[in-house]
């Protein structure tokens, strides 16, 4: 049996390793646009305070996955799924090729969500969603450090990733201004009291936090970037990071006619509307309507699915108990996170 896995994050890599442990008769091909190896995405948000991050973040080079028996096609894009022919089309620079599968696993993860009003703006903005994004941001900072300039960042979004990024940039010595549209920080994950403690921690780290501040647009002016929101504006930023949530990568699945909503819809066996195609991780919208975009449940999905496809597990996938935690320097929530 040939299983093709799209995506080399925790979902795709864990599944590939686990299925090969359980089924020696399987051939597994892992296709990914990544080139740096299998890395820890959660560590990205401590990417400014740790000098050695670009090496330390790599958990396994692709050569190690190959040595474990996985065929890795790295630095390539899956561009089309043909369910009738059971093939995926792969673009490798100029050449296109097709790969046949018996079973296909979507572990395509998510991209940073860019709200519609920001999509057409001409001002250059950054996101922190991949190792390439982190390398780009670090190289920008290094340029300023050579000029002995302390950069002034505008971070848009006071959810989990926005707070973590703002905290790490401030801990690295930069000036940070955090804009959040809602009246309190991380309102989806934290109870009111913990949001207040988080605000205090960030403000004590010299981060200027603006709540209830729905950013409308950005402009480049003589003194840098200006952030314009309902009722006011702030000027003089050197760079802009948008951290407004995540967008499951569902395009391939939708174009192939699979059932999608916010994510690719799966049932309690993590199976899509096609019985030979499965989805796990940030891209999978589970039977309860939730997307479990945290590493503990994703790893659990990957192991469960490998058990299911090797007939060693049956029944339904149930989310494990897990405790999300914001990696904001100096902050510990008193109450459990909401999910
Ligand atoms: C900055 C940051 C901090 C985080 N911190 C935490 C934390 O502290 N704790 C926690 O639990 N979670 C955290 N998360 C969330 C967690 O990292 C994700 O939920 C998890 O990594 C998602 O794993 P995944 O395997 O579903 O997808 P991903 O890791 O997104 O991997 C998907 C892969 O698919 C590839 N791909 C997509 N489409 C194609 C295509 N068409 N062709 C080829 N390749 C393709 C992508 O290049 C990527 O390699 C954080 C996320 C970020 C961005």
C-alpha cells in the first residue's frame, strides 16, 4: 500500500513515522514545500531571544526521516488532487509530476490569517508562521542591529501568537506596540482576570498595548509606517507583524470536491468525505466542529490514525486532555485555558 502524506509538520511527520512502525508492508511518501527539515513551530515565538534558534528549532533533518524509511519530497508543492485517478500533482520548480496513492493524508496545516482589509495594502507586512518567516524577521533585525538601531514594531492582534511575539521582541530589547481589536487580551483562551494579569505583564515589559483598537489600514509616511484605526492613528513604526489568527489550507481539498468548511471536514475516524483520504492537524475540522490547532491533540490524531490504518485501533478519535499555555515571558495563567 502506498500512502502519500502532504505536509511535514507535527501531524504529517508523526503519522509517517508511526504508520511505518505498525505496517512494514507500507510505502510512505511525505511531500512538503519545506526545505529546512522537521522543526518545532511553537518555538518560532521565541525566535528573537534565542541566538541559536535557527539550528535548535530543527527536530529532525529530512535525511533522518529518509533513514527511517520515509521517502521525502521536500521543497515541492502539491498543486492538484485527482481523486478519480488517485494521483496528486507535484510542482518541483519547473517540472510537474504525478504521484499515485492508495491512501492520502492531508496534514497541510494552516497559513497566517490576513483579514480582508489588509490583503490589498501596499505596505510591507510580516507574519510568523514558518521558519522562513522567522529567518526573514531575524535578518531584518540583524540589519538594524548592525546600524545600532532599536526597531519599533507594530504587532496587530492580541491573541496567543500576537502576545507571544510581542513579548519575545520586547524581551530581545525592541520597542513594541500591540494593537488588539477586543477589550481584553487572548479573550478566546483566558478568563477575564488572567487577561488583566497578561496585560500587566506585557506593560511591565515596556510593551504599549492598545485594546478596543480595530486597525483599519496602514500607510507609509516619511517617519515610517502609520497604523490607522477607528478614532486615531499611531506613527513611526519600522515594521509590522500581523498576528490575527490562522487559516487552514483547504484549497486543494476544496478544488478536488472534498467536503470543507473552515477546515477539511472529517468524521470521528478522521476520514474526509472520500473514504481513502484523511486529514489531521490544523487543517482538519473534526466531527465536533472544532479544529484542534495545538501540538498535543495533533500528535494524538496522527498516532490514532496510524493505528486505525493498521487495524490496531478502532472506534472514534477522542481529543486527549491537553493544557495550552501562552509562552509569554513572565506570565502564568491562574485558570485553565478555554478551548
Ligand atoms: C508562532 C507559533 C507558535 C505556536 N505555539 C504553540 C504552542 O506553544 N503550543 C501548541 O500546542 N501549539 C502552538 N502553535 C500551533 C502549532 O504549532 C500548530 O497547531 C501545529 O504545528 C500544526 O501542525 P500541522 O502538522 O497541522 O501543520 P503545519 O505545522 O502547519 O505543517 C503543514 C505543512 O504542510 C506543508 N504544506 C501545506 N500545503 C502544502 C502543499 N500544497 N504542498 C506541499 N506542502 C504543503 C507546509 O509547508 C507545512 O510544512 C503555534 C503556532 C505558531 C505559528
